[in-house]
C-alpha cells in the first residue's frame, strides 16, 4: 500500500520520493567509486623517483634549509649589533 502526499493539491506517490532518494545515493556512491578508480589509474602513470633520488633530494633540501637558516641568522645578528651601536650613540 502506498501513501500519497498532498502538496498544493498535487498527489505525489511517496514511493517515488524514496526511489528517487535511493537512486541519488547510488549515483553519488558510484561517483565516489569512479573517482577512486580513476585516481588509482592515474597514480599508476606517475613516474615515481627511485630511493636513491629521493634520498639525494631530501639531503639537498636539508642542506639548503640549514644554509638559509644560517644566513638569515647571521643577517639578524649583524642588524642587531648595528642597531645596538646606533642606539648607544645617543
């Protein structure tokens, strides 16, 4: 037995709404599954670096980071000394 809803004098079958909601959910689910499948397929096409390349690039990043931090620290130290001398001139 189906229930009927009255909306502005229009009779609408409630089973249609339930079916419609189920179909929308299934389309969303299929969309998510399709997205994951396509993502997996695309990731197989990626040219991944070797372990040696990864280690070399990691070491390079660490060296550059330490060098930059040292440079910025030295510039800050020089400016601090300069400002201290400038302030002590009064």
